């Protein structure tokens, strides 16, 4: 999280620093209207800059994953960039529109425009000036569309299938804002570093918008598969789906996730992979819990033999570190990546070339609100085969899991790393508790499995 916060701050500071190299927020003479002129340019550069980066991250690029510690963290940065663009855009809109309203109300008196007698412009600059009126109108309506679409994306009660259908239209609004920015950005900027960076961001963001609108996100990482088995656990409201992949799936590490499409009208949904990869079997397993409108219908809609499309794999929740011990916390459906890792450990248990990370001592804590014997039996068998010590806690019988209980059960916790997957608030509370007791922050790994 700190890396994400620093990245967002660095982006804002970089754009600000380059803009200050080309202009100033303290014009001479300093008046309301002179400040408005420079602030409109500054907020415009800042707003379209962060929105362009958000558009690029929406493409799910693979190369930044290692730096950001996985696509789940990149999506969190994408969300923050979208919120930053929204807030900056509101300020930009107010200084533009609010000023006109205040002049109309008689609160402000607009200064007389200076006549540029004899002023000449190049053909490009002349064309840009002729577009100013249209660019202002396009930018205003595109801004209104962005406000509505971002607010809908932030509303968790807004159904995912409607989010999937509406969110891509931000790309159309972005193209309108890009046109607005190209026309209204001060011409002198384009010959300076701030203009060079802005041009790259606008080009990249526009390409990303076109790829989004044509359905090309992740196109090179999509592989077809066929559902082979479906197992439903009614007490847990959990569905286990197994599928065989066609040639082209690159394999995956335990802990990674993928986007699965079983219905094009619903779009792709992200699920953690609950199986180890075997090139001979080419089999993937996903475990999903009925938590929303889409997942609640999977049991009725999915059928053996149904074709699916899987995009991935993504994520860096890969259990790789130098600590001699690991503590795993899989809360509820967050148990999924640990099942995959246990299957991977078990598959390698007879190998003489077993990686060092697979001989770590591991404690797995699985707090759950529901209990189903068949699922627990399979989890217990997986833990035994993988030489993992399982700690099962059922809420109604065993109470809540916290840092104190983990430390009491694992005396060597100071030399361990902690891998958490489950509710974000629970993970954050555990992280703060362990750090307060001396665990280095870098030893706590948490998957932020929230696309919205």
C-alpha cells in the first residue's frame, strides 16, 4: 500500500514539477482572472495526466506487475487515479463554469480582452484556436459523463454486469477530454518537457481507449477451455469449477488469478486459481462463493461441457520469500490461493529437486463462518499431503482469529512471513497488529482482490 501511495504522489509531483518548469501559479499581476488562467492550465494537465495513466492501467499490462506487487495492487492504483482525476476535474470545471456564473450574477467583472493586433499564428495554432469553442463544449459534456461513470463504478451496490457494460464508456469520454486538452493546452507547453510528457500520455491513453472500446484488453492472453466438473457445497454456498484448457495457456504459479468469461454479456470476472499447474493435464480449478448477483447464479448457469475463456495468469501472491517459516491466513473464500499452493507442494514432495521455498514450515489458519464436513475433509487432506499444519476456526465455536492467537500458536512468528487473503479490513487489522509487535512491514503480504 505504501508503494502505491508513493507512486500516486510521485505521479502528481512529476506532473506538477514539469508544469512549474513551464508556467507559474503566481502570475504578475496576481488577480482572480490571471490566477484562473494558469490554474485552468495546471489542473487540466494534472487531470488528463492521471486519467491517461488510469486508462493505461486498465489494459492490464503485465510488465508493471512485479513493481506494484501484482495486478490487484495495480487496480487499486487505477481506482485512486480515477478518483484523483474526478476531484481535479471538479476543481477544473468549477473554475471554468463557476467563474462564468459569477460574472453572470454580477459577482465578478470580467476584464477587457486585450486585442492582439497584428498577431500571427502558424497553420496548426490557427486551427487549434478555431476549435476552442467546440473543444470547450466537448470537454464539458465528457466531464459530466466521467463523473456519472466513476461514481457508478465506486458504488458497490451497482451490479457488476452493469458496471462491466457502462465502465468501458469512460473510454469515449476520455477521447473527448483528450481532444479538449490538445486544443486548449497552452501552445508554448508543447515545446517543453511538460508538453512532451503530456503528448505521450495522451497518445497512450487514446490507444488504450480504442483497445478498450474494441474489446482488445488482454486479447493476447486469452485461452479457451471447457468445463469438466462442477462440485457444489450448499452449506458454504461455494462452487468448485474444473476445466481443461486448450493449448496456449502458459501455466501459472500457485496464488495467481485469472479473468474467466462464461457469458459474454456478463464479461470477465476475476477468480483465484485453486489448482497447481500440470502441463500434461492442462487443468484449472476455480472456487467461487455466492457473494453477488453474478456468483449467485453460477450454480444454475454453468454446465459440464460449457466453453469458457480464461485470461491470465495475473498476480504476484506467489509465496516467494527468504523466511524459514510462513504463516498463511485464508479467511473464508480467501482459502483459495492456499489450496493451490498446498497442491503444488504435495505434487513436488517426491521430487529430489524440490525448491527451497517448499520445505518451509507452514501454518495455515482458516477462519470461517460456515462449516461443511466434505469441504473440511478435502482441506485437511490437502494440508496433510503438503505437510502444512492446519488451524481451523469456526466463528460460532472457536471465536475470532486475531494476531494474539496466531502468535500463541506459532512461537517462531518473528522469523516468519505472513500471507493473507480474505476481507480487506481483517487483513489490514492483522497487518497493523503484527507490525506493532515488531514484524517488518515487508514480511506481511496481502492480496487486494478487489477490482472495484
